[in-house]
């Protein structure tokens, strides 16, 4: 900071301080409000544009009052940086003001929006020009005319707006009218004569109105989010209730399932269509999309599956019936599914799928894929499906899963893939289904940098008569 010219006496500083005391107090208060608002916005999980622009506006206006105070001008006498900052900060203030109005939806027409954006753009250019080339009297005149024109347009539009508006609009309108009156007085006096500045008083009133609206909307949004969260918690409990309980004790089949939604509710679904001593029918499905819409359709999948229990021993017919039940009822969302029917007496497994990843079969330490895919469910009423039949051998382990497992992505952008999942499945050999399920889930989560999809899978082991005599799994 450079000092030149006539010496500054203590009386000069004291007179300047007495004159500027109200503005310095208001400036400190505005900057404090701005910092508090910015800090509060940063601590919140959700971005609040109104709070951000409110904080910037308050902070810039408070800085403007301090920079343009006479005592600051005395202390920085001769400083080139100060002279440019003195003028530039004046042009920066309208920018967050316009952004606040736009975020609050208070720019009511194309004319008002155009005038506001012209003010923000014009003052942005003036601020850059001032910082680069220094202050000019012409810049100040342009700013005065821009402010007068924009405020006049906004005032006219606000007055023409019907009175039956929400409380937020009424509060901002009243504050803007008060502030506009003070601002117009200062800008008109800047053109024709010079009087004591009164705009800061109007801004304090206006800032209080903006802060009230920002806080009111923030609290209203918080209440709405809390209500939504409560509804999601209820939806989560309902969705969990449509999933089956543990697979009943069976001397032939040992089943474990894991279900981990990406959000509160999910589009993944699984069911034990048949759960008898000698038979098991296992269904897994994945609705396109995520969240509440997918979860609603998942409940429809359960109903569609329940309606086809008579076809449980015929996977192709089972999926065909589900497709007929779902077509034209899912708002163009589709469902992939895989269904396997296991018969301990005939030692057969019958498998069919609809656009779903192939089932994995672990046998004697090796993993093979079981394929038989038709079109996805709910889109084509002409879709047909086929069943593939394979021999069941004692010790076989089956894995039905949704694509969230194979599409788990690590930090390098690499998918786990079916080969990776097969490798994990091989490592579970000899472990009971529950432990195997935990190992698979842990491996997928360790591989994935973040959970970007629902994770659902079923592990099923088959044990023949000889193993049953030896007690099976403990």
C-alpha cells in the first residue's frame, strides 16, 4: 500500500470514522452473515443455491461498504490496487443478486430475465475492465443506468404480478421495493448531485427479506426430505417383507441369499417359488432402473411369479406366464430374470432365463456357465422361452445373481466380470452356503470402488442321499 500526497491528520481519520461508523458496522454485519451462510451451505449435504448466492451477495455488499468507506480511502490514499478494487466491487454486487432471483424463480418474464442477465453481464464486464485498466467515470455512469433500468423493470413486473402469490414472493417483492427506492435514490443522486448514501439501509432490509425466504425454503425442503425419507423407510420395510424368509430346512437343498440395494429400495428381487423337501424353484429378477419406480415394478414381479406357481416345474412356461402378466403394465421398463427348477428325485435341474446373466455351476472345483436366454420380460408379448435340462450331481453349487455383481467396477475402471465372479465362486468350494454367500459379497464389495447397482444373488447346494446320511452341512 502506497502513501503519497498531503499528510493525513488524526482529526481527518476521526471525522472519517465518525461519518463511516454506521456503514462499517453494517459492512461487518453483512460480511458476517455472508460467511455464516457460506459455512452453513458447505456443511449441508445438499447444495442450496439460494443460500450460496445469499451468502455471496451479503459478503460482497459488506466488503463494498468497507472498501468505499472514507476511512479506507484515507488509509489507502494513492494505492492503485485500492482505487481499482473500490470501483470493481461496486459492479460485482448485482451478479449474485441476479443469480439469487433466478434460483428463487422470481424473474417473472423474458423481459425481466433479459434485463437481469444484461445487468449481471454488463457489470461483470465493467468489473473486469476496471481491474484491468483502472476506474473510469464512464464505467460508473453505465452501471448507474443499468441498475436504474433493471430495477425499474423488475419493480414494474413485481407490481403487475397478481396479489394471490405465495408468501415468499410477497416478502421478496416488499423487500425489493424498499431496496429499489433507496438504490434508485443513490444512483440518481450519483448522476445529478451527491448526497449521503442511504442504499445500505435499504439493503439491510432487503437482505433480511432474502434471508427469510432462503431460510424458509431451506426448512421447507428439509421437512419435505424428512417426509420422503420416512416414506422410503416404510417402502424399504414393505419391500423387504415381500422377499422370502430363509429357505426351509431341506435334506437335499441348502440355500442362502443376499440382497443389498444401492438405495433405500431396489429393483432386484428373488423368491423361492418352490421350497419342498425334494424340489426347489429359485427365481431372481432385475428391474431396469433404480429407486422407487423399479421397486414398485419388483412388487409386480412377485405377483406375476406367484400367479405362475402351477408352472413351477417348467421354467420356460413359468417365464412366459410372467411375461404375459407384466407386458403393458411396467411403463416401458423391462425385467431380466432367471429361474431354475431342481428335482432331487430325478436329479435334474431345468433352467430358463429372460435377458439375464447366465447361472454359474460349481462342480468338482470347476465353474461352468448355464445358458438359456430369451427376451427380457415386460416388453414383447410375442416373446418365447426355452428350457435347458442338466443332470444334478451331488455337491453341485449353483449361483443365480443380478448384473450388479459382474458390473462392479474398481478404481481403474475394470469390471469384475463373469470370470472374476467365477474365480470367487471357486474359492468358496467346501464352505457352507451362508459362508460362501458372505465371501462372495465381501469379494464384490472389496473389488468395487463404490456400489453403483443393487447386489442380489442366491447360492444353492445340492446334496444327494449319501451326503445326507453323513449329515450334510453343519
